[in-house]
C-alpha cells in the first residue's frame, strides 16, 4: 500500500459546505482543517472523499449530496467533473453570475480595501441557451493514446495533463463542440497522429478555422485527408509547424475571420491567433455597457490602452472627437488600422508600444497614414500620443493588470477611467493605487460572465477623478 493511500481515509466523510471558493470549489471544515471540495455548493450537506492532504488544507470530491442547494442543477455535460473545461455546470446559471459578483466584492474589499459607490448589475447571457455553445476560441489538446488505440481531442482532465475522453463539448460552439469525435477520427488516419499536440479553434460570425499544430510536416496524403475534412465540414484548415509566424492555410483554405457589432454598425477582421473575446454575444453587451459608462462626448479625446484590434476603440471613436489606441502586439495594431479604414473611421490613431517595459522603441500608425519611428520612452512618460491631454481613458489589460501605466494616465489629465479586467486580484491592486495615490474614486463596478460554467471572472470598474 502506498504512503499516499495510507494517508487518505477509506470511508467518505460527512460535512457541511460553508461557502464557495473563487475557483468554484466548495469550502468545508473537517476536524478544524479547511477542505476544498470539487462538485459541492454552499449550504449543502455532503459526503466527500479526500483526494489529497496538504499542510494547510485538504482536497476532496463529492461522493454523495445529502442535502442539495436550491441552486444545484443537473450538469448538461456527461463529462462534467472529469473534464477541466468547466467548474460550475452543477450551479444554476443566474446563481453563477451572482456568485461572481460576490467574489468581485470580496476581492476588491480584501485586497484593495475598496467598495464602489454603486454596483452595476452583473452582466451575463440574456437567455438560458446563450450560456451554452458560446465559446468561439479555444486551444484543444490532442493525444494519441496507444493503450486505447485511438486519438483523444478536447480539454485536459481536471488537475491533470491527460486529455479528457469526451465525445462532445457543451460550451464550445456547436460547429466544433459536436465534432470532437470526427476530429479524433480524422487525426487517427494521419501519418503524424503522434506528432500533433493541439488544435487552435477560431471563429467569428462566419466559418470556423482550425489551426493544427504539427511537430513533423504532414505527408501529401495527410494534406489530402485534411482538405477532404474541410470540404465535408466547412472548416478552414491551417497548419502551424513552428512559431506563430509559421501558421499558413492549406491551399484554398485561407480566410479572413470577422465579427460584427450590430448596435454600432461596425465589422472587424482578425487572424486565427489574434486575441478576440471568446464569447461574441457577451462582447457585444460589454461594449454597449462600456459606452454607457464612459459616455464619450463629441468634444472629448479618449485614450484606449491595450486596445487590441480596436474592439473598444472604434465604437468610442464614433462618439468622441478623437481616440488614441495603444497596443503592444504590432500585428494587432495593423489589424486595428485596417479595421478603422474598413469602417470609414478617421478620427483614431493607433500606436504599437510595450506598455510594461521601459525604454523600448515606440512607433505609431494612424488609420490610412504611413507609420514612422517614435522616440524611446518609458511606458507612458514622454510617449508620443501624450502630446495633448485626454478627457477619458479605457484600460483592457491582460491578467497582469495595468499598474505600470497608472501614473502616466493620471498625469494625462483623464477625469473618467473605465477599467475592463480579466483578473480581479490585479484590478483590486490597481484600484487601490488609483484611489489611494492618484486622486480617483471608485464610482461603479460589476462582474461579467464571459465564460459561463467556469470560475473565470471578468469585471468592469468605473473611476472618476475625485
């Protein structure tokens, strides 16, 4: 018997779930020690099975629900609990977003010492079915499993490097979520089935692109098989043999992906590996809310940092006098410029700049105008786009947050700042600096459910100059 098995009790333990952790696990106390329980909801009485003992806490899974929460529902996916793609399918969707709002409040208070003057209603799907099949971008793992004699395609098992053995995915867009077995059979027939570790999935309003990461070049027969699959399914097939720069479509498979913002009458083009929001419908609602909160006026200049391909920049430009968008990825800046031209928007300038590193060369591109070199500078101090004051600003940073640019933002004269966050801990950190050091107040905040059925929390926070 292994040391690990001796340390774990053979019989289930009865416990009451006191709360829900930020990662979606239930929290219980067993003999004075905290236990994180997969598959449990707050208020439930359960039997749990310990799976791991650690110094400060234990981990467990539910073996039986004795008294269920009123928020408990039957998971739609037969693989829930095994697949690591979802954490909250057993929780009623409306309760999921309310829980995320509560987590946001806790993080802001605990890490930032803050509470907003008002709470925004949590932003989630407008109808029940919109919680499913929403995911239009994903990275799927692929593995040839010799013992099973077949290929597995999907997300990884919870807490494991193994690919979950699933037949379909309920959160992926149905065009691919219902074809995981078809993809597996396709790859099983390739000569490089053991040298194909992942598939990048990308879709806008139209067709789906599949980018196959290949560690060895596919044979001519492999390419014919892939083209046949593309013809049968309507997918567009790309190969990636090295870094991102190596991505290329198979013959006649190249396509420009795109999505629209109907309320604003805008369309955007993007490449398969460009950053875009995975949930197209929620993205549209998020932009509507951002415009209402930022409220750009015809005489105002607005700064959009971490602007990507112009997702917020162009809708703001339709209402403001001028908008400046700044992004570290030069490819996204090129797409943003093209999207401005595509939509006939001329009151916007885009710049490529590393908003984290200091002393990097910075360059600017204006929609419809040639680019040119700009002086080296720290992220914002002395940056070329700060030649005039700004009235308002929007931030949409990655998980690492926007701490490095906050001093420069405050110095730019902005009176209203909208922060779109994909990680509440760095939002709380940055909010504490904005309020505690830079003269802003936290006017409003609210959670957004960009990833239903997962514990991932996005948020929007509005700051006003005090």
